[in-house]
C-alpha cells in the first residue's frame, strides 16, 4: 500500500512532543512491513540548519493563498527502504526559531502557515507520479486536507483521490482562529457552516478534519470513547459522536531501539529483567547526580512531564505535602508552567536530601530517571496515549497512573490483595486518591510482590509492530471502500 502522511513535526528532524515520535515510529514500522511510506513535513529552520543530506527535489509549487500566489520548493531525504520524506521549503512561513511559537506566544499567522502546508500536501498527493492510496493526517495542522481533497475531487476533476484518515493526538489543540483566515483556503464559503468548518463563528481546523475525513482515529481505545463525552470532548463531543461508526483508537507504540535498558548510552549501568543489579546502581548514580541522599533502599518516585494542567501535577504537589518525604525520594524533570515549577522548587528547598527538581528539557536525564526510580507518577487529568508509562514499564519503574485514556489501556492495577499487575491506578482526579495510591506504593515497596510486578511490567511488549499492523488493516479497509 502507498501511504502519504502529513505531519507538522517529525522525529528526529523537528519535535515539540509525542506526535513527532509517533509519526516516525509508525512510518518506520509500516515501511519495514513492506508498505511504501512517504511523509510531508515543513522545512523548519532547525531542519535546514541541522540535516546535512537533504536533496533538492525537482518540484516548484506555486499555490494560491487568498489573493496571493506563494511559491515553495521541496527537499527530500530517503532514510531507509520504503520511506521518503518531503520537506516543504517556504522560508517566510517556516524558516523561524520555534515550530509554532516563541516565548511571547503562538505565531499569529499559524492558520495561514498550516493552510499553506495543507495545500502543499494536497498538491503533492495529486500531482506526484507516485499516487498514494491513503492520506494519513495528524492533528489540526493537517486537518484541512480532507476538505481540500474533497473539494478538488468534486469541483476540479481530481479522479480517484486517496482515502483520508485523520489521527487526533490531543483533542485540546484544535486550531481555532478568526474566520478572516478562511479567504486563504480559497474554498467556497459553503463549507463555513456549523456542519463544516465553522465553530461558533470561528474556523476550527480539527473539526474540519473530523467532518470531512473518511476515518478518524485517536491514539488509544479508551481515549476514543472518552472524547465522546462532555468531560473529554473539548466541545467537539457531538460532532465526534456523529462519526462513531468511523472512529477508532489505536495505541501508539514504543521505539525500543531508543527506550531500553540494554545498549543504552544514556544510562551508566545496563540491566534487564534477568538481572536487575544495574537498576539499583543506576538508582544510586541518579541520587548522586541530583545531590540526594544515596540509599538504594529508599522508595524513589519520579515524574518527567510538560508542566501543564493536563498532567495533573497540582494533585501531585498536594500529595507530596501529605506524605512523609523523609521516608521517600522524589525527582521531577519538566518545563512549562512557572507557578507549578516554583511550587515543586519550594519542596526541593525544604527537603534537599529527598526531593530534586530539574526544570528544563534533558533527554539523558529522562533515561536515567526511568532507570533509577522505583515508581513513575502520571496523575494526568486526561492522557490520549502517554509514552512515559510505557517507557517506565520497560525500565522497571512501576507506573502510578490515573485510569484515563492510554494510561488505563496499558496499565493493569496491582491489587491491594497482592494479585500481580503492572502498575497502580486511581480513578478520580483527586489529590486524596493519588495520596492513597502512593501510600499503596509505599506499602508494596518492601514486599516480594514489588519485584514480581516490576518484572511483569518489564516483559510487556508495546513495540510498533502490532499497532502498525492495526493501521495497515484500517488503511486497507478504507482503500477498499474508496474504490467502491
Ligand atoms: P506529551 O506528548 O503529552 O507531552 P507523552 O508522555 O506522550 O506526553 O510524551 C512525552 C515525551 O516527552 C516523552 O518522550 C518524555 O520522556 C519527553 N519529555 C517530556 N518532558 C521532558 C523533559 N523535560 N525532558 C526530557 N524529556 C521530556
């Protein structure tokens, strides 16, 4: 099958979050399974400056954007068999510091940047001499594409266009903007209605994708059902419910080539389920590097997270203040909300031997925290899939999670009765429930069941293989329906 994916970020070229990892992991796996995969993504400044082996692609685009005509070039790279990446080179839109924003906030022309990007993807899908069977779109930045495809097939003679699948990675980010940007789509205003692109008088890119794509997927089964409710639907629950028969959840996979406890250059001591010696050595190395008391017997909790409301860290602050921090240790690595960072930093000042806070983005420390902690805390208010709990399983750091989205789908609760499981779960987003669950963890730690559950987690397999097969099956069905 020929799959053309469109994404606003792609590991290892550009990344602000899990989307970049997901598209890279899925594409590699589909390519390995013999599908022909091509990806379109913007040529950001960071890509232009860091990727040496880009090749110019003999293709010049001149696309309308409202009353203007905008030119773009295309660069390409062929990282492996069956995988080609096209970078859209439009310097005015993409040759900037940052993908979507600066410290001052989002770029005001983000709608126009991604209308243009969507047009460029649609143009390639239509005119390349390689015709895709399926267009796989990700998040609001490429969610206008299904409408552009439909419009061109109904009105501009595009015969047999590919089927379209939109994957929602986080429903909270919808690309809502003033309707004045609609001119730049060059689409008739007929589509600007409550049944189409309009959302309370504004444009909503993600909604357009939900309405016009052939299939909508999201990144876990639980999240696919949660987003039909007012609590998780971010105002789009009614429109999603209309799509219920063409909506599904497929869990993201893990790149175990990077996230593993063997052959890992980021951790000083390698280990595995067969030999955990290295784990306690990593624990002490982590304690030493953070300036905490070095003690392999103290229960050690960790969190790596964006400091954002979604992640439920305000619950964790309250819980840490309830627990006896002299009897445990805690490390946080994260960036984001300054007031949350300050509250965590205050804890570290009060308990310097037991609490360490590292504000910043640090890939190496992320691996060492996974490898050196006993428990990994993710009290998210919602979590479409979540990757850190999957990494934690592999690293033997038992996840403590709220039973939501992908967290609920991937973690089996360790029953207080002693039945084995892979993590500890709580239901409601309440500090009292998180506190009780962390107390359960503290009680589990000295028992033999701790190691049993740790090993059970380490043996779980969330590699891309299975999830990529689910996408391939879905795409095959969509193609068959498209041909009918
Ligand atoms: P989200 O995509 O919502 O931020 P995920 O759990 O799906 O959450 O993925 C987060 C990814 O970003 C993980 O790979 C995690 O290790 C990484 N990460 C988040 N914050 C940091 C940080 N401060 N330093 C290093 N890695 C981080």
